[in-house]
C-alpha cells in the first residue's frame, strides 16, 4: 500500500487537474433540537434520547433566514439544511425551503432523513440534491452506531432522486470503529449510488456519549480517507469536516483533495485565532480562500431586506436577528 504522503501528493495533483485552486467554508444550517430517533451513539442527543424526542423546539424562521443572509454576504456556501428527523411536516418544510431560496437565491442540499418521491417532488424547486446521513458503510458497525437509522430507506431515496434528476450526497464519520480497510466498502457505495458529493467528518467525541472518551483520529488517517476518495473519484465534491481543535490540519486535508471545509462554529468564532488559522492553512495548501472568516464586510441591511418578497413586519424580525449576529461578530472584530 502507498504511504499517506504519496497518496496525498497524488490526490492533490488529481484535484488540480479537475478543479481550480480554491477552497471555501460550507455552513450547515440547522433548524431544530428535536429528533424522532435520538439513539445514534455518536450524537449528543443519545445521552437522553427521550428528552430530545419530547423537546420539539425549532429555531425561529427569522433566525434561520438571518443566518442564511449572513452566509451569503460572507461568501460561505450552505452545506445543507438539516435538523432532527420529523421536526417539520412536509408542508412546513416546503415553506421553509421556499423562504431560504428567496434569501439565498440558489438551491440548497437537503439533509432531513429518507424522503419519498412525493416529498422530493415538492422540494425539488428549492433543492439542489439530497444528503443521506449514512455515517458508516460497515454494516455491522452501522447497526451498532445507528440502530434506528437503517441504510435501505436512504438507498430508496437515492433511486427517487435519480429519477427526479436531483444530486446525491452522503455523510461519513471516521473514528467510530471502522478501519481503512472499510474504504473499499465506501468506494463500492459511491459507485453503486452515483454519489455526487461526500462529507467526510472526523468524530467529535461528545461528553457522556458512548464515544465521549474516544481519542480523536490522527489527521493523516482523515487525510487518507479523503485522498483515496479523490484518487478513485476525480470529480466528486469532497467536504472535510473539522472542528475548533483541528484547524491546523486543514492544509493537509485540502492537499488530500478536499474541495471545502465545514463543521466549524464560524459565527461564534468569527475573526478568532482559529478562524485566522483556517485562512492561513488554505493559503499554505496553495488554495485561494473564497469569502471570509475574519473580515466583516459592510452590510446594508435595509437594502438587502428590500430585495426580499416578505411583508415588512417579517423583514423587521429578520433584521433584529441579523443585528444580533452582527453585534456578536463585531465584538470579535474589535
């Protein structure tokens, strides 16, 4: 087997043959603190699943739209729209997607669990594609880690998405008990389901979960999964999930073939030393960082809101939320 350094070098060459030397941040927008499953062992909701099943709390729509507008102005891509499964009815979620589209002016990835053909048809005007949260392609490990989230319904969703000409993405978490030998299973999964995009996350050990005391994987191991994927799938969109304690790994992960980075509290830590490191690490990898994690642009809120087809009262609620975000970010700026 080739060592990781050689794999990364090969993957970087393949990346540069197929993409421009750029990178960017993708922000996942979450809408609720509720999940009808609540027992995936890596998730913080597994600590007290019954509590999360009863807590149907959802973020306000104006808060979600303020975050969407802010992401747009800062040059951040939206990784996907997500939240706990079954937090919204089909009609409610369609209305939310319609509003997000009004603000973002582009279709977004949808990650809300397995969807049937009727729901996909309803969401298609606002959805770029669907994300199947598979987490691991090792069947035995999947049954252990995600006992109530079978893969079969996700595979059916991919079939429906194919019929509707929607793109398909998946999420994978490494560091939960798999080995690099499982990569062959991932390769087969991507091929069979014609996956367009993959999010490769490194486990964040949440306190008191099954993985609470699990050691974080070495950056080379994360890079190897990305590099092998890039080598076998030159044109696939790869997103590397990082965390606050792993920003120093970004250059390696980008050289391994990742298109973008995610899984980072970009608003709360705007212009922090970690955010500055993200931009420096991108440059170190030979990539131009699109957008900004450190310099807050002037945003004419009234002008931005005037472009939206919402009633004035609703626009004012968005404005209040947006100002709260900006106030917090300006503290870091100063």
